[in-house]
C-alpha cells in the first residue's frame, strides 16, 4: 500500500507563500494536489506525471508550482501570492495512470494539511 504524508500547511496572510511537501512510500506514475474547502467539493489543484507533464486548475496558474524530486518520492507545491479563496484542506494524491486530475483517477490519498489565508 502506498503511503502519502503531507507537511507544510499553515496560516498566512494574503499575498504570502507556503510550500507543501508530500513524502510517498514509493513512486507512482502521476501525483498531485487536491483541495477541499468547507461546504465545497474536492477539486484538483495541480498534478505532475513521470514525464513531468503538469496540469493546473485555472485559478492557481501563475501562482502555484508543482514539482517532484529526482527519486519521484517527494512532491512539492510552491504556493505564492496566496488568496483567501485558497484556504482549504490540501491533499496529496497519487495514481497508477499518466493523468490524475480527476478524483476518479486517484488510487491513493494522504491525510491532508490545512492552509488558511487571512486578509
């Protein structure tokens, strides 16, 4: 079973930055970040596959950057210029597929890390 452990969440003010990390027990073809705010559905934020092809949701393009280390066992999400609407629980996710932007693609989930952006 694949284990995913997130870290790096916290509270920041509008315009601030945070870097999320996710340690995976083994590399997978596709990994990414999802988020869920209270009362809202979980949504894909950014994903990256083993060919380094990235996908971002429109609201974070130009502000967030997803990356992974050379061993493909640590995933990062650099979040800059944070906005209140970015506040959510962020989940690391992994899949044995080349694309994993939809929840139905995901085979493995982390426990989540909270991000709160205050104005």
